[in-house]
C-alpha cells in the first residue's frame, strides 16, 4: 500500500504546485494589463504573486523536490568515495537537523505572534501565510533524519553525475 500511496501523494503535491504556478501567472498577467494597459494598478495582484511565490518555493521544497534534485556545491562531495560521502551526508544532516530544531521554538513563536498582523490588500493573517515555513522546517527535519539514517546504516547518497543533470522539476 505505501509503495503506491507515496507516488500518488507526490503527484498530487505536484498538481498543487502547478495550480499555484498557473494562478500566479494569471494574476501576473492581470497585474500587467491593469497597470500598463488600463493605467489602474491593483495592489492585490502583487500581494497574491508574492504569497504564491513563497508558498510555491517552500511547499515544493517540502514535498516535491527530491534529494538528488537539490542544488549542491559538490566539487569535493562528488569526488569522494561512497564511505566518505556517507559520513559527509551524516554530518551535514546532523548539523541541519540541529539548526532546524534549535530554531523551531523561536520560529513557532514568531509565526503564531504574527496572527495580529494582516496583509495590506487581501487582509490575510500573516500567521496563515507564514505557516508554510513551519511545514517546511518539519519536512526538512524528517527528510534529513531519513537521509542521515540511510547514510549511517545503509547506502551512500548518490554521487553527482553531470551527464544526467536536470532542471530539478
């Protein structure tokens, strides 16, 4: 069951990203027409584009982008042997998990505090807008726990192969 459920959930997350990007594009076109053709700038279009961009990036990083699709500085990492890559991955994961866990209480406090503020045009509460960052942090902790576990007890992360580079999408 989980072997079929996870790919299905991943595709639904990709669908959500596509909807966010399409909405952002339409709002951007409305913004251009209203500002430059009708000479009537609308603030809600800019605000919506910014909100969608933030959500698109953090939601995508949380649920869609795979580990091998992340950007890396891998000059040393790619040249390392499997065992060395495993320990480098474990050290990196440990550091990232520690940083995210240390920052989580302050992040939570800030996001929940922002319920007192609203956006200028759409009047959305900022805690709702920033909540995606909490989701991102938790997703990164879980992801790096898994990567670190695999590095220590299983297999080395993939070596970068420049002949199979992709756009990451």
